[in-house]
C-alpha cells in the first residue's frame, strides 16, 4: 500500500472514529435528560431508593461523557497531525 493510500485510510478511519464518538456523546446527553426527569419524578414521589438508583446512573453517565469527550479531543489532535 502506498504512503498516500495509507494516509487516506488513516484519515478515513479517524473521521469514522470521530463520528462514532460524537454520536455516543449525543446518546449519553439524551440519556441524561431522561435520567434527570426520572430523578425529579422519584423525588416528587418520595421514592428515595429510586432516586438513589437514578443518581447512580447519572454519575455513571457523567463518567462516560467525560471519557468520550477525552476520546473526542484525542481523535481531534490525531487528525490535526494527519492533515
């Protein structure tokens, strides 16, 4: 494989990876909206066990979002080097 083909392949892979991460970020953000609503409902109903469950899911989601954003930045830096 020539250098140019290899470089185009890497650029295409980086773009594909970037889109996957961006889509995953949006999915996590959408899930957070649902979780926040579930948390408010649980608190309104006085269901503190459910609220704790949802709060745990929100914490997990926050960690996933942070990790995905780090990945997005890493892919962005790598694609900048390729161009």
